[in-house]
C-alpha cells in the first residue's frame, strides 16, 4: 500500500512498530508490513525517527514536485 499525505498540516511519526498519521480531523496507525511507500504532497511534518524507520524497513519516501514528478525520494 502507498500512504499518501496530501492534507496540509499532516503529521507522520514512528509509534512502536507502526507509523502514526495525524491530521486535524483524525489519526490512525499503519503497520510497516502494509506500507510499500509514503507519498508526501503538501506541507507535512515528518519526524526524523519516521524517516529512519522508512529506511530501516525499505519503504520508499517520495516528495513529488508541482508537476507530480519525484522531486526527491528515498530508496
């Protein structure tokens, strides 16, 4: 699955063996077993622990430019 963070003000952090995603309206956890990549399209806060967690679990971290092309990515 691809986790898409496209809500301004979203927050992504590592929580035990999962990712915790928060917005103003909701929060939920996603297991690393279910995540292939994380796509961040707008102003989102992501912790360094979450970035390290993506690397440790071979999960792609994608930051597209305004045309939708990968402007930066990990893995």
